[in-house]
C-alpha cells in the first residue's frame, strides 16, 4: 500500500488537534483577560472615571495586539508546516514518478513481453516487446482483450488460465503455443494477481518469454538421444558405460545376453565384478591407464553371472563428461576358428614334411640306379640333370 495517503491523513488530524488546542487556549485567555482585567481596572481607578476609561481602552488595544501576535504565530507555524509537508509530498511524488519512469524504461527494453490486464481481460499495460508480438502499438493494445489478438481457441485458453489464477490468488508459470507476427511460438509466461494500493486484486500481470528455440533444441536433443539409444540397443556388440569409479550406468541388451544378467541387475555392479579371479589386478591397471590416456584396445576375459568366463575384445574410450564407454565383442568363435586353423596348419606341415622326405628318398634311389647303369655301360634310366643344375654355383658354368 502507498504510505502517502496515511501520512496526509495523519497530518490533517494533527493540524486539527493543534487548532483545537489553540482555540481553547485563546478562549480561556480571553475569558480570564476580560474577567480579571475589568475587575483590576475597577479596583485601581474606582475614584477616577476618566483614568478608568483610558485604561480600558489601552487594555483593549493590548488584547488586540497580543491576540494578533498569537494568531500570526499560529498561522505562520501552520503555513511553514504545510509548506514543508507540501515539499515532502512533492519530493515523494517526484521520486515516485522517477521510479515509474525507470520501471517503464526497464520494461520497454526487456526482451520479454510484459503486460497487465484488468479482471475482464482488457490490457492495462503493454511493453514494447508485447506490442511487437501482438503486431500493434502499445496504445492500440490498451483496452482490448485477447479475443481480438489471438485465434478463438487460444484466446479462450488464455482467459481460462487468467481467471483461474485470479480466483486462486497465486502466481504460476504456464507454457502457451500462440500465433504471433513471428508465426507460431511457444511462450513460458509467469502470471499472477495484480493488486492496487489497498491490496485488492484488480487484474493480472504477466511476463512472457519466447522459448521456441529452446523447445526446438530440446526436441532435437531428444530425437538425437532416441536415435543413439536405438543404435546402442541394436548394436551387435555389448555396450557398457561406467562412471569414473567404474560403476555401470548403462548396458544394452546385448551386454545382458552375453553376460547372463538382467539390465537392472547389471547396473548395480562395478566393472571389477565382471573380472575373472586372478585378473583383477591387471584389469584395475588397465582401467587406470584408460582414465589417464582416454583409450584402450585389448583382448581379455569377462565373468558371466554363472561364474564362467567369456573371451572378449574390449574397445574403450573416455567420454568428454569423464564417463567410460566400452564396446565388448565375444571372440569365442574367433578363437575356436583360430585354433582349428592352427591345427590344420600343423597337420599340413607334417604332411609336407612326410611328402618331402619320400621325394628325397626317391631321388637318392634313382641316383643309385643311374650309377649302377653307368657301371654296366648303359644309359642312366632317370633324367636327373635338374639336380646337377641346382648344385651348380650361382653365375658359374660348373667348370673347375
């Protein structure tokens, strides 16, 4: 409430009390003066009528002079007080006007739409941004309601919210999708009852901020998160995310299937719970290296819920928020294939060694048969010139 009317009423009441006291004092003084002065004059000049008349005249003028001085002093004092009160009130009004001008400047330079309405929904105040959004000047908006500014459904919804907040006598922030000069925009509006100097609700105030860009960014972020989630959930590899302490904060379905855990149960564990016995120290060292360098690619083993182990290829990176992202691939089939290939290679190598041995023995036998044929004066039965060619020194013709 404005304290100025109360101060004015108090000043008027004080002035009335002072005036009453002065009047009463004057009446008492005048009565005593008349009563006592007449008796005194009669006693002093009872034997001299002329002196009595002169004294009475002087007494009358003296009474006039004294009362005139008293009246002048009272009027002068009250005028000074009234002037001082007027100056204080003028200073208060000037300060109030300055504060209102400052508030108006702040409102007009605010990027938010600021407005006030009466209880019937007519605009009482409209700052520059609110007028721009409405597509009219502030003066044009005053006295009009939302039905002349928004589509009927939007205007009805606004009016319903305004009436409810006035009835409930509370402040609330509401999101509205409104048609404006900028197209359809989303506004986050804080509304509440508007009160006069006596505290009576005379309408509603509002501060509306355009949050369309934020809502669009929020929807885009949610869509991106949903795409990312779908990619992770349908990934062929097990995906696990831990916080910097190693507690799991995300696991996809593949991770649960590979390790034999339900997702909720898996999220109660630490990475050390999945390390086979005897490998905890090595895994802890790798985890520390990962946190320091931000990336690690290694083969290892992870313990399933039933206690068995699964060989995995683990590709882990540190995310910008400090969490650790790991993609785990079950390499049991790869190891089985590698073992089978190794066995086949060993068998092939043994076969090759046996075949080469037999070939060498056959060549030696043919060489002996050729030697016997030469001793008997016959031509060698087997052409083995390629052996002699292979035995020649590189770049030579075989001559001594």
